[in-house]
C-alpha cells in the first residue's frame, strides 16, 4: 500500500498544467479538422493516428486500396509542418534504399554516409508487405531506437520520427507477411474503411476540379508537437489502472486459443496510447475507458493464434474483445 501511495505521489508531482492540457486539446482538434478536409468522415481514425504520434509510436494501416491511407499520411505531415517522405516498397528494394549507405567521395578521398529516405519526420512505407523480409528488417532499428547504424557508426533520426505503413490485407500474390518482430514495432494497427454514401459524394464534389490536399496548410509546428508528446507522458495513470493493463496482457498469454500473447511492448504501448487518448479528450488523467478504447488496435496484432483456432475461425480481435469483457475494471 505504501509503495502504491508513493507511485501516485510521484506522478502527481509530474502532473500537467491546465493550460498545457487545453493547448494540446485545442491544437489536436485543429489538426483533426485540417486532415478531415482530405479524409472525409474518419475523424475517429484520425484521432487514433494522432494518439499514436503523441505516444511516439508507429501505425500500420491495413485496408483495401483507395480508401485514403496515403492521403491521411500526407495531410498529417502538412498539418504539423513535418518533413514527409514516401517509399514505395517493391520486391527489388534493398535495405540501403531505405536507410542510406556509405559512399566514397573521390574529391576528399574519404567515405561518407549518404542518408536514405528514412531520415525524415513522417515516413510513409507504402505497401510494406511487398518487399523482402531483408528490406523490411531495415526499419527495425529505426522504428525502435530512432537511429540507423551503418559501418559501426550511429546516425540519429529527426524528432519526431513517425512511420505510417500500409498494406493490402486482401491481395497476397507477390507479398511477404510481416514477421512478428516487425508487427510488434507498430504501436497500432488500424483500418480506415469505406466512407458513407454522403461522404463519398462529398469526396467526388471536392475533387471535381482539384485535390484538397493541395490547399491545406500547417496548423501547428514540430516544436509544439514535441511538447504534446512530452505532455502525453505526464498524463496521470493510477497504479490500479497500470495493473489493469498488465492483467489484460497476461490474459492474452494464457488464453486457450492463443499461441503467443501480447508482449511487454504491447503493455507499454497500451499505457502510452491511453495517456495520449486522455490528453486528446482534454484530461490530465487516464480512465478505464481510455484503456478499453485503445486495447483492440494495440494488442490484437501482437497475438499469434493457434493453428486449430485459426481453422475454427477464431480471430485475435475476438480474443481481445472477450478479455475486455472478462477482466474486471478497477473501481475509480
């Protein structure tokens, strides 16, 4: 009991100022509205992507072609005045095409590092499952450590560094499934989905002459975005809610239909996204609803089902939903 009280006291000392919370919430609303000029009717998806960005994670957008995955990433980069790079992943892409390489300078007679497209703020890894596992693995160090090591020399990436990867879950010809280690590096896996009929009609009208992506401008700065990432880490979470996150992850590891459950990185990711979601909602403290709102897209892609469960049609998302119903919510 004394240890729990001490933890709460430490977190209370690091609590946010009301003005910081208000500033972050208002700016996130502006960013959401700005991106919504391009991605119609998907405010909830936009906020979840922003929560991943504020939590200093990465997002895997898994959906059919043509629903706005690329436009979302481009609109986000423009909204926060970030450097944006797009890599079209293909079977012949090499790791050096992503990270960069060491080249010989004939003028100086020395080797120097030529930075690859990964040295950016927002990286769109388009159709990431179309390249070989060797090239996919080139992103592992960059996504986790925010650095690239080449010939024993470490090169740090810009801050923030945010990967938005896309893949088509329907077409499997000529693709390479992401290995579990790579999937675990993504904080969230999201689907955008088709727009409603009225939103689709609005899209046709808006793009009749020009594309709205060309008209949007930044509504915040990278410096302010870094502040929001720092604010997100300071959102208060009670030890009882941390224990709730641990129980959710533990349940995935002992589930009878699961071969491999959510990792410790998954538990950390669920805590970070819950903090960011609370800040987006204008609060400096986490509630159980914040955790439940993030659990499915943070935990499901980290779960490997038993072959027998796969044949029976049991999905990882269903396992997480069942666990959320099973595990008691802490009384606040």
